[in-house]
C-alpha cells in the first residue's frame, strides 16, 4: 500500500473509532442522566472507553502506518 493510501486508511479508521467513542460516551451520559448508573460508575465507564480508544489508535497506527 502506498504511504498516502496508508495515511488515508489510518485517518478513516480513526474517524470511525472516534465516532464509535462519541456514541459510547453519549450512551453513558444518557444512562447517568436517567439515573440508571451512578456518577462513579459513569466515570469508570468513561475511563474504560477512553483507554480502549487510545489502545485502538495505537493498534491502527502500528498496523496502518508502521509506527509505535
């Protein structure tokens, strides 16, 4: 794959990952706002979502750009 194609693939994959994160964070907010989860539980959920998002970004960078 050409470098510009790898970059485009990386940015597309990250955009999708960002959208997935936004959706997941919105769901946590809705659950907290509705009183179905406590603020502490919501914070823990957000932390997990953000940690997974960072790990996904690192994986995509390694696989698509060859970086660390």
